[in-house]
């Protein structure tokens, strides 16, 4: 079987590595891939990103299945285009991808189908938005409607901050059209969790929960990044949280997908907030998370390719996902300066017998030498019998890696003071 994976990040390297486990898979084409996928078992990089050219390649090489990593090709309708040509592809169609591509679409979907989410209002008129923030409670959350590379959400503590965000988004147009319409939303305090899942449109099977560490600095300080590290499972996601998640978020989402007639055979990633007043959905992503994928696939026992094939044949109802015992920890090694300016082109050294798996992200293979080429460079994952041993092993593995200006957080898996505070408040609430 020949598989093509679209994308070039650590997530796509992890997908390629996991799929290569399946004995039926003979070749994996990574479009365009990175320095890590270039060296991965069964993998070959191809320098194609344009949808039409990908279709021609899939036909010429008789690709049996295409898997889409990032959100952009999905919101651009790659799944619809492949299906028109009778090519097998795993991912939601263009309309379902709006669940990530438009915050207004997704919030209205949540409201229509009773998915528990923060209160909100949508605006396309600057004056109305500016007027609304005169009367709302603070902090307040302002969100760009469209895709803004993870930077389209601002938490505003004061009216002045809210005015600035609205002006940046709607007047200065800093996201080039993606923030001309906005959502203004109630601020929720609590503990976040990432729950990835797979669906065939009739069944949604959640994966093991994960906890992302989004901020650049320790103790969840500094600007947000794509994600600096993950642990799985998320220690805050217990049976009670899963029960609320299933009842208040997963099942109403499934009803919505079915009622809207969406063609959804792919991944749904639920970004949730566990609050005093319940479990809330912050957002849908229509793809795997990065670095959630690196951790979650490392601890998945099941054959992921078979799961995707079950989704495509609409047979997830009689499929079970198996997980390895214990926990997994994934640590991102970034270029110093990220998420702002950083230098690239530095050689990467990885010592032999590293006690973890290294997934490449911003990495080029240049004449046989791995070089840094992006902000998030590598992600090292290690599994252990429990969370403590997984974390220890992952940090031991990071010591085997070296490149100029390498930066990583030293507290992946630790609970930040803010998180701890929010969780304690929640416990005391439950005791009352
Ligand atoms: P989103 O893209 O909607 O998930 O937002 C990105 C990040 O902003 C989330 O991971 C949260 O950390 C934060 N966030 C989004 N919405 C809210 C909210 N209503 N209350 C508090 N934080 C939020
Ligand atoms: N790590 C968060 C995301 O992939 O959106």
C-alpha cells in the first residue's frame, strides 16, 4: 500500500513513523516532509504542495491513501478535490473544515447543537464591537474569525486592551482579511486539555487525553507558541471530566455533524477548558495537534492506519482503540528567539542510543547533515510506566541533542501555578 502524507511538521513526521509500522505499507510519500521524514523508514519526501499537482502525483503513483496533516489544505478543500477524482483521502470536507476555519461558523454550530461553550457575540462592524466592550465583563476574549496561525486569540484584561485588539484586527487588518469579523467571548478560567478523536461521521472515538504547554517560558509565562511540550494522558481528565465531555460536547457535536450532512471522515481535536462550572469547548481543530500527535501516537497501541481505514469504510462503531500502559512526555526543542525572530541553518547533533524518539519539525537535510530551518525544531518523546518516569526519560533524551541557540522548557508535565490555582478552586467548589 502506498500512502501520501501532506505537511512538513513534527506532527507529520510522527504520522509517517506510526503508519510505517503497518506491514501492508510499502512506501510513504511526504509532501513536502522535512529532514526527519527524509530519513524515516519507508519514507520519501516529494517537493509538491499545490493541490492539483498532488492529485496528479497521487494518480501517477497509484497512491492508495492520502492523509492531510495541517488545516490550510483542509479549509482550501483538498478533500473535496481528491474525492472528485475518486482518490482516497482521510480528512473532513471543506464545509466541515469550517469548524476550524471560521470561529463564527464553529461558535454558531456549537450554539445550534447545544455544545457547552463560552457565551459570545459576533461582529463585523467596528463601531458595534467597540460599543459592546463598554458593557462587557473583564477579562474578555477577542478572536479573529479566520485562520491566523495560532495568533488570532487575545485575552484582554482591560477595555484599553480590547480596543487595541479590535483596532488591530478590524482596522489595521493585521491578519490580512482573517480578522475583519470577530468573536467576543466570555473568559473561562480553568485547566485546558486536548482531546483528539477520530470520526467516520456516525461514531466519534476519543483518543487518550493530552496536556499541551502553549507558552514559551516556564510556569506558562510569555507569548503563546504552537506548543512547547505535551504529556499524555492529561492528569486532570478523569472519568468525571470524560463523562461531561461525552454528554455536553462529543455527542452534541456528532448530532450537529449528522444534521448538517457534513462529510467528516477524519480527526476532530477538541480544545476544552475544565472549569468550576463544568467542561467547556474552546475550539474545534479538524486535524491532529502538534505536539499532541507526537505524544499520543507514541502511546497508541492500535494500528493507526487501520483506524483511518475503518473511518473511511464507516466502521468505527465496532472498532476499539488500544493504548499502551503508562504515560508519554514530548518536549519541543526550539530555536532561541522563537516565537519571535530566530536564526536558522545550524547543524543538529543527536548522540547515538538516545532514550527517546526524535520527531523533526523545522529541520532540513542538507548534504546529509540535519540543519535547523524553523522555530520548533525537534520534538523528543519518551514513554514510561508512569508520568514521572516518562518525564525523566524525555529530559534525559533531550540531553542527547544539541544545536546552536537550542531552547526548551524545563517544566513540561509540571503543573503551573495558575493551573494549580484554578484546579484547587475547582476542588473547593466541588466540596461545597
Ligand atoms: P482557541 O484558538 O479558541 O483555542 O484559543 C487559543 C487559546 O486561547 C486557548 O488554548 C486558550 O488558552 C485561550 N482561550 C480561548 N478561548 C478562551 C476563553 N473563552 N477563555 C479563556 N481562554 C481562552
Ligand atoms: N498544539 C496545539 C495545536 O496543534 O493546535
